[in-house]
C-alpha cells in the first residue's frame, strides 16, 4: 500500500506464527512455489506492534532457509491499533487534486498526529452522490512502519510492499472469487489475537477493521479458570477442537468465550451497518485458524442473520512441485493473508 516493488515474497507476521509464501502468478490464477512458517517468538508482537525487532528478524531468517527463494523483496501486512482504515466522503474534486486535499482530511478523521503517520488513500467507485466522492483513508504510525521495515531488513530482505493485512485478505478473495458485481461481501479472518473484518462492494474495499479478539482468548481463559500454564491451556484447546477427550470444564470455557467472540463480531457488523449507509452484506466468507472453534461460525451466522461460507484461498492456486492438494487443504485456513500479500506487485493500490 505504501511502497511498491516487483516479484515479492508474501510475509505474514502474525502473533502466533510467521508465514512466507512465493507465488508464480499466471493468467486466471497462480501456482504455489514455496511456503513455510515458524512460531512467532514469544512476546515479540503485541497488538500488531513488533516489540522485539531482532527476534522477528531472526525468525524470518530461519524461515527463509525453509523456502529457499531467490527473491529478495517481500510484501508484508500491518495490523492492529496503529493502523487506521476509514472511508470518508468529501466534495467531488478532480482526481489529481485529491492528494493535496487528503492530508487535511486526515487531520480531521485520523486520531494520530498527521506529522507522525504514513498516509495513503484510494478513491472508491461506489454509491456516492454526484457532488461527492468516497475516499478510503489508510494511515499507519511511522513508528510501526519503522518496526516492520527494520524487521525485514534485519533478515536480509528489502521491503517491496508494505500493506494492510485486511487488504491482502481482499486481494486473495478477488483472485479466487472475482469481483462480484452488485454484491456486498464480508470477509472474516479469525486469527490468534486479531480478527480482520473487511467488506467489499463491487469488488472494492469499503470497510476494514481489526477486531482485537482471536484464539488467544480461549487459551487465556482456560489458563485462568483451570490454573494451568499457557502451553497446557493451548494443548487443551487444540485437543477439544480435534475432538479428543478433555475435561468438561474445557468445553464450558470454550462455550463462554464463543459468546464473547460472537458479541464482538456482531458489534463490528452493527458498526459497519451504522457507519456505511446504503450497503447491506449479502454473504460472509470466513477463514483463519480460530474459525475452527466448535460452533463459533454457526453462532456468528445466527447472530448476524447472514450466510457464512468457508473461503478457499487455493481455489485458483495450484500446488507447485512438492505440494499436494491434501497439504493445501490442511494449511488453507492459515494462508489467506500471506497468499494475498504474495500476489502483490508494483503499482498495486
């Protein structure tokens, strides 16, 4: 979003794992050339901020040994409270004048010092009136931009594209499902500590929000309620998800956290409805490791009264040498963002 370069490797720096993917993009689809992941160093990330740049750089370096790519430019995505995406409406002006106007608009709508942010924008071709235009403002604190840049360069790579994780999610959806004209589509990526919520209309992003909830909510509650360590709590959660026998208290905790997750997600849907008049979501596609929590998606679907469908990020991505369709199916819930980043190229916006 903020910088551009050719032939990149996708790099998704998540709170649970760091993933890299390389694609060969072809007409009508792509081929997966390489993919790998390593655990995120403990305590290295918090709320999207990189607290330990050196540890993240070392993890990326270790990951690069797995994928063995010759490419030296990466596309990575930021997320968290230091990134703001907001749709605004301004009086219609010539497109060439928008760049001059946008900094003043950012001062009105972005809750950061305008002198301390990296700013980008996208003109939305939507339902605005004849005398107005809709603009998607994207702002990130410079400190966060610096953290990602240093983490990448410390691993021996160049920062080819610095994007927003929610936009990468939209990118991979478009590759696989196209630009669905006349439809308003919701995308949910339920990760370890954040859920990316994106809304598309006519294939364009009109809303993007990071909800600070995810799989760690379940782990932390098991840890607190049962007095076990975090690793033990994580193991109990995964056992329950896999259908293995666990104490009844684990199922009770998972059910109570589901209620919290549903409330937070529904509130974000309500916020979208209240702040974006004229659009009604027709369908929601979901992905992410935490989407596999028992009954969670069914409950969210009931709460929002919307149909939910699992997103297949490999619908138009074929397995390259060494990858099987079964393996792609196994990793599919965890790869949407990194694949969306791997699709990036010079001039993307």
